[in-house]
């Protein structure tokens, strides 16, 4: 089961910016100082939305729903000047792993990230990818 407890380790904006910086350093691209953020408001919004219920209703009921929403927003809102897909993929992996949800990353993460960016996949498709890759890891 994917129940949420009170002790969820959420990534901070600063941690996500650092992941973006490292992704660009290791795999290429351009980092625009000071933080490479193109759309800070969208990133701040999704970090709040995944963490806090609205009128006692959690919009993202499971940790994987939260990870999918965060990664989807990073990609679709193009929150960074460069490295959005790489950053989103790594952020979802780190967020889930830091909360003891093992995810197996393979080349298909690039495919789903590109599909999200192009509009041919949505947040539910990203969520399905996370479900499938947790199952692969546990087999």
C-alpha cells in the first residue's frame, strides 16, 4: 500500500535547483545564474500543492501521485531555462527513494519525460510509469 504518514521528506526548492545544476554540470547544457529558474512561481506552487491539503482534501493522495505531479509540473511549466526533463526525472527518483519507495530507473524515463514535454503524455501517464517501475524493481 502507498499510505502517507506524517513524516514525508519533501524536496525543497533549493534542493531541486541544486539537482538541476548537477544535471547540467554532468550531462551538458546551460545554467543561467543564479538559480537557472525560468518559472519560479510554478515550482513554488507545486511544492505547496503536493504538501498541503485543500479544504482537508489531499489533491495528491499517495507519494507516487505527489512525485508525478512534481515532475510533471517541472517539465510542462518549463521551470528551468535548461534541464527540465533530466531534473524532473531525478527529482521524482530522489523524492520517492528518500521516502522508502524504491524506483528502478532505465532509459524509458527519457521516453516518458519527452512525451510529457511534447504533450503526448499527461500526469497520469507519468504516474503509471512510476507504478510500473516500482513493480519492476520489486520483482
